[in-house]
C-alpha cells in the first residue's frame, strides 16, 4: 500500500506492502493513495493493478516524487511474502490451491506472461522501490 501523507510539516511517501508494516508505521500519517478497491464505483476496477500496488516505474509516471520530503519503501523477506500471499489465497479462494511449491511455480509462470497479475503481489520487490530524483 502506498501512502501519501503529512505528519507535522513533513510530506511522506511510503511504498510497500501494507501487511508488512500495518498500523505501526501508518497510524501517525494522514491520507492514502487508494480509492477503496473492489467497490462498484472504484476506479481501481478499471486498472491493471490498484493504486496502492503501483510499482516504482508507474508511480514515477504519475507522481512527482521529488515533491516529498521523505520517500521510503518497506521490503519484506521474499519467501515470507510468497508464503503470506499463498496463505491469503488459500483462506479466500473458492477453489482448493495446490501445494505451496506448485503454486509458486504457477505464479512465476503466470508472472512471465502478465507482470501485473494478482494486483502486483508477485512482482519482484526491487521494482517497487521508489527513489526520489531531484
């Protein structure tokens, strides 16, 4: 989830996975770069991935990162990130999932065809890192 926020007099841009940092980092920040996701009137329904999951190249196209005082990205352990995604889908899928190793191979094969798949959750995290350019 990406956060465009202000605390005190400092403008922040935080990029990363929300389940990775959650309320601990975002509780003091105001504002989000998202529109509510799956609602019928959501703009996100018409995008290849939702606002809060834009990768860095896409964010640089739509935002002026140099306008922020602070820009940082939270990176997760890649294996823990995959396990978390698998467990989320296993809990929410209407169909049974294959074993984890088979699922990971399927996800990487699908990613090669569509890097936006699963709302950018499989995209390598180095492509999520936003570096300010002044």
